[in-house]
C-alpha cells in the first residue's frame, strides 16, 4: 500500500479483511467481538464527460494520444489495460479487443466489441507489432503501477480543450459506463 492511503483504500484493503478474520474468530469463540473505527468516506461526485467533450479532448491531444483516448472512451478500459493490449489482442475482422486476466484488475478475461470509431482509430495506426499504444517517440509505454504514463500529454490536451482538472483518463471509464447504462438500461 502506498503512503497516506485514501480512506476508501484503508477500508477496502485493511479493515474489511481484518474484520472478516475477527468475525470468523469470534464465531468460533476464539476471541471477543472486535469493533473497528471506520474512516469517514467523503461524498464525492463521479465526473462524467459528454461525447462532445471527449471529441474536444481528442482534437486537442497529441497525435500519439488520440487513438488511446478513443479506445478508452469507447471500451471503458482502464488506462493500464489499454496500454498493455497488443496487436495480438485485436481482431480486426470481428472488431474485438481482448483484455487478458493478467492485465485486468478483476483478473478475468474480457472481450470488448469495438465501436466503429475505436476500430477506425486502431486500423489507422502505422505499426502492427507489440503494444498498440505508443509514446510520442513510437516506443511502448513502460510497465509500472500507479499511473502517470500520459500525465503531461493528458494535462496539456485537457487544458487546450478547456476541460476541468477533475477530468482524468479514468473519467473516460466512468463516462463509458454512464453512456452504456443510458443506452441499455
């Protein structure tokens, strides 16, 4: 766990597992009931971008970032997932992208049928080997945890598009989920 974790992280990664162990022990009469102080959770708003805002962002992004923004907005993928997929994970005939368990947070295989815009963005890329997403120098992104891969390029595109600082790459995931729900509820 990182230093100074958020209250939700403390709850999810420390308190919930400990509470489960202690409840199990209490049921077996190995110990008394243990009560944990739960950190207060801030009431936040989930930021969601409108389709026009995504188009503004994409138009203001550096050329190497434009296909990635399209894929994130059209698949609901996490940034780390989108950066890890390779050309072997893309089926251009079925217009499908496969996210393997080793790159997904839930560690489950996920196949996504691409929208025409996402497929067109991938089909327009000049290379066909290795990772699909590349840096401005044409190199694969470094494998690392914690994000920050596209921080500078994202901030510049967001600023040029006149969008709020609350819009992060993860906002595209929330946006996709909101759009999907609105269309298929």
